[in-house]
C-alpha cells in the first residue's frame, strides 16, 4: 500500500514545507493522513499549494512528489496526476522510467523547465 504524504508550497514566503523543513509544529488531518505544517497554516488557505507524494522514489532514493521536475531520457519534465495515475508531463507513466532522477520542483526551480510550464 502506498504511503500517503504531502508537502506544501507557501506562495507568500516561497518556502517548501516538507519533512526536511524544521519549522513543522502542527499536525493537520488530511483525508486519513496527517500532514505536518507550520503553526497557523490552514489547509484551506489559498496561500499554500499541497503536493502529494507519488509513492515512488528516483534512482537515488529521493521521494517523488507532484510538481517535481524529473530528468527523463529526453528532457526535464514535470510530475503530474492524470486519470488517477502519476505521469511526467509528456504523457508517459512515471513508473515507465527506470532511471529517473528528481532535479528540483516547479516552485523552487522553475528555470529547470526551460520556459515550459
């Protein structure tokens, strides 16, 4: 069974809140899962974008989240959810690639998309 986890992009502060960010201090129930966020963060607040964990890891063991930019055999591509499956933006299922690597994400590293969005 896939672990259900989230991280959140703070649009105002331009900070990604995830398990590596030490500013966590509030647990917010989220559809049976718990997402831990900064004090005062409201899951319904439009200041934050929730990004779900795909349940997959890249070739280096890094967790892959929605909005991540991954290196494919062709170009860096964005990870998206479509039709209940995780895909890279070019339409291939994420699991199709054996040697993918997370390069960054569309919020902290938009330059990796070379002007695509």
